[in-house]
């Protein structure tokens, strides 16, 4: 199980469309660590990409000026890749917060689709959720034919 943060488009109701919801997984991102510039482009993190390019240019200048050996260069690169992979989810959350997408929930689920479904179930009334899934609305707990934790006395 992983934790996912759910962000809603500004001005959208909690029962809004799936396109108005962003799901951000927590934890280490191997794609962000291994393919940092492409990952930044994919998620449209332009300021993050500009900072990454500036950092790489500065490191290149420092490597040539100080004459750092290749093994140290490799270790610094691996450390930066690990650092970026570990903080990639936080960077996405920061970007969404700056764009006005508030954090509306944190959900534990196996994948992003399950996290979005769990959030939708919590956000919408039960009858609407069942009807939108093509199922008849379930009866309330304890109603005739419904499920109840207490035995029937009459």
C-alpha cells in the first residue's frame, strides 16, 4: 500500500469530474531519478526544469574549474539523482499548491486508480456513486433487506 495525495482543481466541487483531480503518489520515484529532465517535462514543471538545467550548468563549470575526478563526478551525480527521486512527489505537490490546486485528501491504496476511486466514494453520496457506476442504489443499513450489524429483534 502507498499513500496518495488528492488535489482538486480550483473552484471544482468534490464530486467533480475525474479530469479535475490530480493524484500524486508518495515515496521514491525511479523515473524521476533516472530520467529527470523528461520527468520534469512530462509533469510540466517548467521552474523545476529551469532549476535543474541551471544546476547542471553550474556543476559542469565547477567540475572544469576545480578539476574534479571522474569517480567523484559520478558519485555527485548519483547523489543528486537519489535526492531528486526522493523529493519528486514533494515537488509535484508544491507545484500543484502554487497553481491553486488544494490538497483535499490523503488516501492509502494500491495504485492511483484505486486512490481516485476511494476518494470519489468518500466525496460523493453513496446513492450517486452507485447510480453512476450503473448499479441500483443500495438500501441504508438496517433498512428492510439491507445489511445490519445488529440482529433483528422483531
